[in-house]
């Protein structure tokens, strides 16, 4: 069964190995979960949940009931839907929130230390700070206030290693940096005393409705104005159902009183601003008329004084009856003149509005009442419609879009047309005035028969009456504007104000954090297992050899837990010794299969040093010797001799001495404490080990050993490092290639596989060394005896729970 995936780059990914490797990380998973859950737990208990409160307002289209058909100052609006969008945009605008924050001074926070964090107590503090106007207050640093008694408190701060702090002027909103003379400060004050610090100026005043508790501690903290506004804007939401005048306002904050004040103040400021905008035209009209009244009143006073002076000097107190009819005729002409003058005034007011305003949708627009020219009224209506369209587009379209330029051009063109129409209409009215004045002049010329004093009196009276008429006209218009302003009501109606009715904090299920914490630990471990498995090229189980080579596996050896390499000799009844006996049996079966008689030679090699080649050679030699066979272990690893240490022998003379003709076989053979086992060490390291091993003297050595011993065990150099072992294969009746679990890399088998495939190497088998009987990743191949060996093998000493725990952690 194939447990891996073949990627395009040729890398074979063993999915089964990945799974068991990930499972082997269970102790890291457990440790990571303990840490992650501990962190999440402390975050959860320190979490302060906020409150969410709301209010409801409606946007009405309230018409002033005092407007009549004869009222000159009337107003046009863009409809209820346009108002709702305008109000919604105002409520969510930064300018509006800046007014609310400034009004409530929410940039100043009153805090009290809780169990895990400082809590915003807002108006529950028993004092309030009254800052000095145009002064700079430190921002971002809490200042500790300790109440010492009913009338005394202490201000403390510790800025640590800071030499400079930021401070803000909350009148002009400018920020500047102040150098600190000392970073630690503590001073006592009385309530009402002026605090004059470089970064804190003002007074602390007691709240009469809250009792002071001596030795209680509080904090005041000024925050950056723009940051405070932004934080409220982020938690402030306005919702409007489609085609509905109802707006729902909601705010989320950790202090309910602050929410109530903020929402209600927000609605109050909106109501005030909307009413101010609604009255703006009337206010502008009143200002214009007041200026005209002041001018006309001065002229009227002069004419009245002139009339009185003339009558006193000439002692004239009444007109003669013959001038009554002529006077009535002149007055009729003057009435016509007043009507024309009123029309001129209406045109002047309309012209004044068009000239002094740019946005004709936000302010109320005067109607064309009193203007007889139809084109003027039609063009003004078009201007209003275009302005309303421009305002609606401004809510959803960027300012630099070409559609605004087009609308502005249309409005400008219509404005020029209206102004031209006004000029033309004024010209016509002025022509009519000239005609009426001409008639008045002709009528007045008829007074030539009246005495000169009477004529002068009439002239003075006429001038006085004319000024009086103009003054009355302006006064009437001002009265209309005052009436409209006084009778206007806001279109904003507060249906349900924000109120604390005992609402609880926002419920948030923080247990989901434990799930995220679990995956936050699990996923990195899985990724590590995947990466390690993907790039891991080592053998981890005997079964890996089946996929990598056609060379058979002769035996599996477990981990050596003895003090030296003499595992079979030290513990002859152990599972380790039994594994080597199994290898011995397999070798004897191999010899019989190939009809080998007499002395047998076993060559043991590996890919590189450290795979257990020498350990295997020593213990295979030991099991043959313990079975009563004359056995010799020959150390042919001339570059790195090792076998003599475990037998406590010297390496003064050995194979090298024999090969160079310096000593005989009897001189180099050393007996060991293992019965029937002799050792021939390698001896001193020669300068030419390869040449010695392939010499004819080597043939003589092997031949001489076969005459004396039943089994010859050759411990040769690793084939992955030098070619010596390949040269010695011709002397071996059986060759054992040692690989080590979690150590031997898969590509190291390439060389021996090629030699075996080409027929250069024959009768070779693998020995799998350092195998974990339980399987490092859970593999259960059944090599070894395990629990079923109880009664036949030596039982290992049982470890205490503490030692077992240490061994698990060390793995």
C-alpha cells in the first residue's frame, strides 16, 4: 500500500509518516495549549464589555402655518427624503461629532483603578477638573488624584524616563511638546486652588452631589481631541429604513451615562443647527431691512423737521379747499408709485439673495410673489431643482466628478438669465415710475396758482409722505421676517431619547477564543510536521527499506541501553540479545541455502560512521562465540579503529602490523572475556589503508583465519566514505549493511543499490539498527519480542513516574 504522494519535483511525501510525526508532537501540543489557554483565560477575565444604547428621531416636513398667499417671504424645500439624507449625513459627519465632544468635554476622562484595568467613571467622580482657557494640558498620561480629606487632595504623576510630553490646547486644538524638568511629581492642594504646572493648568472642584471618601484614588486623563472624536465616530451608528423618516441612533461605550449624554447632546445640537439653517434666510432678510430702515428713518426725520420748521415760520396749519381735489389726484399717483416701489423692493430682495448665496438648496428660497415677470419665477424654480440635485449627488459622488461642473454651469447660466430678467423688469418698472413721476409733476405744476408758501408746504409734505411710505414698507417686511423666524419649528423630532433603563453589557461569547487558541497551537505544529516530513530524508521505520531497495532486510536491532557495545554479553537474556540470535539464525540459514561448508566470513559495513556498524559487528561475533563457535572479530576500519575500547584491549598491534609483515597472526590475535571470541584490532593508523587491504597479504590473512576459526566477522569502513569495504566484499560469504533509524539518509543507499543491481555486490542484507520497539511514529511492524518475551528475557528496571515524565519531556 502506498502511503505517500509523489510531487512533480520527484519528492515523495509520506502521508502516514506525516500523521504519526504530528501525533508524536503531542507533548508540545499539550504544552502549547496550556500556555494558550492560560493567556486566553487571563484576557477573558480582563475584558471589559461595553454597553449599547440608542435613541429614535424623526425628520418632519413642518410647514409654517403663518405662511399665506400674501406673504412675500415663503420657503421651498427639497422634500422629506432629501431632508432625511441630509440629517443622516450631518449626524455622521466629523464636524457634528466635534461639536458634541467639545460640548461635553469628553476629551477629559475620569478613571478609577479596578482589579485589572482603569475604569471610566465619567460623572461618578466626586470632583471635576476646570481647565484654564487657552492652556495646554498633557495628553495620553493619567494623573493620579488622591483624596486626603474633605478639602484636600494630592496630585501625583510619574512619566518614567520621558523628557518631553505632548500637550493640547482644547480651544484651538493645537498640540505642542513640553520639556519636563522632572518626570516624577507629587504635590498637595486644596479644592479650588489653582494648579499651575507646565502641562496642567486649572482647578479641581468638588461635586456636591457625590460624597468624598478620604484616601480614595482617582485618575484624570486628557486625550487627543481628534482621536477622541474618531473613537466616538467608530462606535456611533445611524440607521434609516428605506423611505422612512425614522432614524435610529446607537452608540457603544463602556460607560452608560456617557452614552446617554452623548446621544442626547448629539440630537440637541442637530436640532439647534437645523433650526438655525431654517431661519437663515429670515435672519439675512432682517439684517438687510434693518440697514434700509436705518437709512430711511434718517431721511424721514430730516423731512419731518423741515416740514415742521416751514409751518412754524409761515404759520401754515391747513390747506385750502381748492387744493383738495388736486391733492387727491396726486395721492393716487403716489399710490401707483408706491406699488411700483414695492415691486422694485421685491426684485432687489431676490437679486440680493442670488448674489449673496451659492447653495440654493440648503437655504430657504424666496418665491416670486410680487414679481409680475413669469420668466423670473420659472428660472428661479429651475435653479432650485438643479441645486437640490447637486446636493443629493454630493452625498454619493466625489467632488471632482464632471457632473458637478455641468450643474454649476447650468446654475450659473440660469442665474445670469434671472439677473438679466430682474434688470429688465426693473428697467420697465423704473420707466413706469418715470411716467408716474411725470404725472405727479404735471399735477404739481397746477399748484402754480396757489400761493408760493402753500406750494412749498405741499412739496415738503409730499417728500415727508414719500419717506413715510417707504419706511412703513420696510417696517412691514421686517415684521413678516420676524414672524417667520419666531414661528419656525425644527424638523427634528426626538421620539425616544437615550436613557439608562438598566441595560446589561453586550454579551460576547469569549469561549470561541479557546477554539481559536487550540487551532493557533495545532496548525503551527501541523505545519512543522508537514515541513519536517516533506524535507525529511531519513529512515524512520524498517518498512522504508522495502520502498527504497530490493536488498532484503535480515534483522532489526533495538536501542542499546547498556553502558557499552557488549549488549549480548552483558544481558544475554535481553530482547537485544535475542535480536542478534535471530540474525545469527538467518545467517546460518543463508549459508545452508548456498551450501557453504567450513569457516564462514561475515562482512559488516554501513553508509557513514555512527550507524552502529561496530556495535553490530561486536554483538554478532558475540552470539556466534556464545553458541560455542570459534569466532574472531577483525577490525578492518583502519582509519577509525574502535572495537578495542569495549573489550578493554590495547590497539598497539593489529591487522596493520600483519599486513606490513611486522607481526604474525599469533602476535595480533587478542583473547576477550567472551568465551570463544578473539579480537584482531586494526592497529596503528597507516598512511595507505586502501593499498594494504587489497594486497595479497590480505588474502593470506583471510586464508589463515579460516583454518583456525569457524566464523570470521569483518568490521569494515563505511562504503559511503571510502571504497575499502567494496574491495573486501570478495572475502565475505555474507555481507550485512547497517542502517540506523532516524539517522541514515535515504539517498545514502543509492550506491549500494546500484552495486547490488549491477551484480557487483551479492549475498548482502540490511540490518536495521536502533529501532524503537514502540515505533517512533506509531509503526507496528512487530520486530522484537515486546511484552510476549516476559519470562524469557531480562525485565528492565521499572522507572518511577517522575523519571518517566522526564524521559517523555527529553524525547
